[in-house]
C-alpha cells in the first residue's frame, strides 16, 4: 500500500469549516495526497482526483445550512468537476452544501430532537458497488459518530420513491437507531451518476483506533482507492 | 478630578470582576510556582511546559450573572470569552469543559446547555467534560464556569503587554456596539435583584466570527506578525488597553477610529462596550500590510486604533481632543484592595438531590466532543484524555465541591482533590490547576470568611499534591435577596499522560473490581502510578459506592458488581485478577467480578 501512488484530494475550507484538518489528516493517513483549499479559489488544482467538502458551520449556519457556502467562488468549479464525473464527497455540512448546490437530492432539516446530537451511530451499508463504499462488504454495519443539529434528511414521497428506485440511498441508520428523524433512516445519499456522495456521519473521526472506531476508514479508504484509479488509470 | 469618561473607566476597572479588589490579597495564599510553569496567574491564562517543545495554556472563567439573566447568550458568551483568553496567549484552543450548578434541570438549565453547544460546536473546539450539579441553593443564582485548554509551542507564550514605542494597536474582529455596556460592574459585581432590567447588559455571541478570530489570531502568531495579543472581554477596550499600557509603556488610543455598529455612540460607550469577538494586536508598522491581508481573507474588519507610547498613561482621543487621560498603573496594579472583615459561621451540609444520580449523557451529547481528532477518552466519567503528539497526551478535568458540601474549607479542598483524582482516573499525572471561585457578597463578613477558607482549602490540597495554581477567576456577589450561593470553587486540572493507548477506559468481563479506601494526595498518586494496570478507575465523588459502580457499568456498557455494605471515600478500580493480588494499597475491599 505504501508504494501506491497518492491521489491529490482537495479538502475545501469554507469560513466556518471545522473538520477540514481532521479530514485532511485522515485522508493522508489512508494514502492520499490531501490538502486544504481555500473557498475563495476560482479553480481546483489541475491534478485534483477528488474533492471533499468537510463538516463544520460554514457561515455559522446562520442562514439555512450550506445555503451561503454553495455560492463560494470555488463551488462553480466543484460543480463543473462533479458534472464531468469527478469524485465529490460531502460530510455533514459538506452534505448540506451539496444538496443546496443541487448535486444531491433531498434537504437536511433540524433534528427531530431539536437538539445537537454527538454520538456513535450504527450504519447499514446499502450499496457496496460505489466509489465511496467499495471497501465495505454487503450487509456491513459501521460504527461512525454523528455530530450535527440539522442532520434530518428529508424528501417528499415522490422524490423518496425515485431515490429508492434508483438505489441512491447508500447508507442508512440501523433500524431503531435513527438519531435525528431522517426519513427512511437515510444517513447517506449518492448521485445517480455515482460520483457524488453525501453523508451526515463523520468518517474522518473513525479512522484512528486510538480515537475509537476505525469503520470510517472503509468510506474514506474507498474514496482514496477510487481517486487513485481515476488519477492514475491512464498513467 | 477625573472627568465622566475617566470615572466610567474607573467604575469598570475597579469593580471586583476586573480588579479583584476584595479577593487579590487572599489569592496570594495559593501556591503558584513549579518547574513546569511558564506563565502563572496575572495574564490571560496560565501556561505549563508539557515537554517535547509543547506548552498547554488553560484557565477557567465564570459567566454566572449573564447566564442567570439570559441563559443561552450568557452561557454562549462565557465560552467565547474563555476561548479568546487562551487565543490571546498565542495558543490554539483544543478543549472546553464546563462547571454548571443549577436549581434543577429546567428550561433555564437547558437553554444554558444549548448556549454552550451553540458557541463551542460552531467554533470547532471539542467540549470534553466538566460537571453538572443540581441543588435548590442555586435556583436563583445558577453558575456557569467554562474552562478552555490550548496548545502552543513553548517559545511562543505571549504576554498582553504593549512594547516598542510607535508600534501599532490593531483592533480586529467584530464591530463595536452598545451591547454589554457595564457588564462587569452592573452584572458581575452586584446582586441580581430586578435582573430583568439588566438583560441589555448581556452580550450577544457570534461564534462564526469567533471562529474567524481564532484562525486569524493563529495566523498572526504563527507568522510572527504580532508582538502581543489581548482579547476584549469584561470592560472592553478599557480593560484590554489598561493591561497593555501597564508598566512604563502607555497607549495613545483614538476612539473615533473604532468601527461601530450603532450610531452616535459616546466615547465612554466605545471605551467600555463589551461587544464580543474583538481582539487587539500589537503590530510593528512594517508588518501592518500583512496583518491586513490575513484579516481580509477571513473577512474581519481590522483597524489601527492607536499606538504604543512611553508616557505610561492610557490617553484617549476623540476627534483630535483628549477625552480621558489615566495613568495605567492606577487602573491595574494600583486598583484599591480591601482586607475584608471575616466572621466564622457554622455550616450544615445538605443531602444530595436524587436528580444528581441520573445519567448526564443527554447534556454532553449536545456538544461536539471529537473535532480536532485528539479526543482519546470522551466525556462521561471523570477526566477526558486528549492526544498531543504520537502517543503523548493530557488528561483534563473540571470539578466543584461534592454535592451538598457547605463547609468552605472542605469545599475548596475536595474540589481540588477531585479534579486531581479525575485526572488520575483517566491515567494522568496531575501537573497544574486553575480555579474559579464563586461566592456571595464579600462585603458580608461570613462570606469573606467563606472565601478565605475556600482559598485555604484549595491551597492545602494543591500543596499536598505538590502542584501549582497557574490561573483563575473570581465571581462574587452571587446572591439574590440576601441569600448567597453555597461556597463553590470550581477547580480544573491538567495532567500528563505518557501513553494514551494505555489509559483506563472500560472494565472487561472477568476483571476484578476493588475499592481502594481513602482520599487525598497519596491516593491520587497511587491511582495515576498504577493507571496502566487498570481497565477502569472511578472515584466515589458522590459518596455512594453503589452509584459509582452503577456509573462505571453504564460507562463500560457491561454490568459489574453491586456494592454490599462498602462505603467511600475511595476509588473503584477494575483490573485483571492476576494484577489485583499484587496491588499494594493499605485498605482494599474486593467488590466482585465483572
């Protein structure tokens, strides 16, 4: 593994991003060449193999979560990158930004508890054939922490039925453990093209055994694998 | 004769909250020296050397009165304030803890918890511990104390001192408004009768700007762009610039340059406004352009509001005219200090309210415990453990007196010992302390006696432990209608963890569970020296062995023994049966097997 080439992954830093350093650290631990990218940049670096929008409180979440960050200068190029099939992962606030940017279906509402929730949750992997879950086995249960106030994914019945039919619900809270009232226990959603993924749990906080579970490495490690293939397939 | 502007400044800086006019003489009784101490009391925070080129800055601070008046913003801005104290030392905040005392888990309490989460979660600093106690004695005067721990290289420890005549004073962060005018004197240094009228004296927090302020400050110190940093907390610019101007420096301040968020503010209002999320940096003129560039990137206003002088005065100008001129020493070192008459009074402990035995998970689940990727041991039982580098770490705790303790000496001694024991139970060697002293009106002789006895208790415990108190805060006048709070010192402890992979965490099936009887420094030492052998260690802080075992079982997620007839004080430890036999402590009761 250590000899494998390191794909360049950009972790976007919005004003108010909090988990950008954690995400960079975890990706590098898993064999990526990750670096943080200021939101004011107009362009992604030319060698970018994947983009991660990290967790936090972009613009303080003072308006709807992610509603301001989606207008950050770099987002135009992130949308272009995604539309051209580039790998984009959104974690927590990053997921919220991706739904606001129209790259993923649904919205994220305030938790049904009306409180911020920080706890480990049990997740069921619904799909293992994606760029973000390839290191998982069918039926895998992952223990990864959530920490959010507005993590309740919602879609109207029509959109939900469509997402279910197209297999876009890649990750669910295990039955009976849904911490925020998300409809259909949805914890993570993938785009129809399979290259954009958003999830509320924080895989970057579940990589190092000293800090708890290492199940997050299955998500981020899958992304590193896919980014490596994308970057070096033709090399 | 001082003019009105000068009187306004004096009224704030000679308040108890800023000037420690009643408590300073007593605080000298605390031990403050030690070989690890890089900065003792008197600056924004204490700093200790933790080895390997790293230093830890930490301090506890109260925000009781604002939280009594408006719990959400009061508690939130308490977190914001202690964060900026740590940032002002040149450190990056890595953990928050809070000490809460409320009448009951009611709406008021829940709003304070939400406020703490609102600020801490949004600025991206994990909240890893502290304690909550419910006691009717705090119903009208709840206590919100917040502690922050920050990390910095040893060579970077900053002092809030203006140096170099002609250097610039740069105010950056939020604009200045009328919020929090007189907070330090109106709220923090009087009782709370008629507190509804005092609501406008509570500041409003803006954690998004607070986050930008942390990042800008980090960039300024990492790039050596500033020579000193000071936050604007209680008494606003008046306090921060008086601190900077002390000694023979002096400051020329142009109040008409301060960016305002309200119109027609008077010079004295600008001077003492407690608008949040502001800091002042001392910058050499040739570095100003770089400072502006950093602030602009983070979209923070940044204004040169004055210069360092050599006249030793705080000279304030508005529209070219001098509006105030005060020797800085008068505002700081020469603040009048009072020896208070003391009178002993009998005390009676009260029983613990049952609500204190209930799980507190719902409280700390509302806080981000993980951001920063350092949290090895999460909140919920005794101290938390944070990784520094490699496998080295620190254990941190914040504790008050046992529930219902009313004897002021025992309250001080016990809070200190419990803070140290909680660090030991998390596998840390206690290294230094911070204290937040919360009492009633010191002008009453029995309260003055309580304060003196409380400080004596902390000093006694610190001396037994052989560790210094490096920072602290005093909150007095915590009483309403003549009814003071019980003596409530909060004590925070930072301890050193040699190997974070070997700290006690959860007991395992088959472990033997023992009760080590006793209390005090000897037991603290024994616990941390043997911590690598324990799967779990938990002190009996609330008096009952049954409750301690129950808490340990909940924390571990696996049932263990229940006590039969054993009594505290002491520590319960779990370990492999083979290790249990060789444990060398004078009085041990075997409680059973997991």
